[in-house]
C-alpha cells in the first residue's frame, strides 16, 4: 500500500468529521464566509508556521510557493477581520510528522477548488482559489512514498495527520459555537 493510501485510510474518519463540520458554514453569505475563513485561519496559519519551523522546505523545496497563510490573511483583511486566536500548535519533530501535516494542508487545497463555487460574487477567494504549480500534488505524493518507507513511519505520519485534522475540528467547533452564542 502506498503511503498516500495508508494516510487516506488512517485519516478517513477524521477527514469526514472535519468536512461535515466545515459544511455547516454558509459560504454564500458574507457572515458565514467570514466565520469559515476565521475558523480555517485559526488552524491553517499556526500549522503552516509549525511546518516552517520544522523545516518543511528541506523536504519539499517548493514549500514557500505552496504556503497560503498570506492568502487567508489577505482575504480576512478584505472582509474587515483580524486573525483569530490560533489553535494549539502540533509538534512536528521529524520527517514523518512533517509529511503527515503536509498531507492534510495540501489535501485541503484540493477541496478549496470545490468550495469556491459556493461563494457569493465578489467574495475574496485568494485562499480557496490558490493555484498550485502543475504536478505539485504528484510531487508531494512521491515525497510521501519516498519519506514514509517503513510502516512505523507511515503510522507516525498518520498520527500527526490525525492531530492536524483535530486542530481543524477544534477551530470549526469553536467558531460554530461562537456564532450560535
């Protein structure tokens, strides 16, 4: 089984739970979209910073081009919002942890292409519409298979990927609850 297939299987429930939570945000309304972006930023920005600090660029040379924190910050600024309090940072202590976190963040980019269709006209969509270099996803998958060559490494990456999904879940719940209060 490829590292990607193993990560997908290990995180499928986490991924589905996060997708269900984020599907509760009304992206077609300005308030709903602001809330969605704020929840995304609460998880995405600190996880991206953790990847920077852990040295993701050494594993993925085009990491700087893949970063999207500046895009979500620009979208929030255009909507008159500030960055939210971040969720707790995961510890990315080794290659497996970095790869698990990259798998989740880069995978979320694929979902952004679908979600941007739900936005109101003229909504800022830098973050959701962030383009990626041709073949970037395939490069990441190849790097996953190269880096996660032992079952123990796949398991370690899976644990981190689940932690990253959990950070997004925490952020979504926090912002959904604040909207209901």
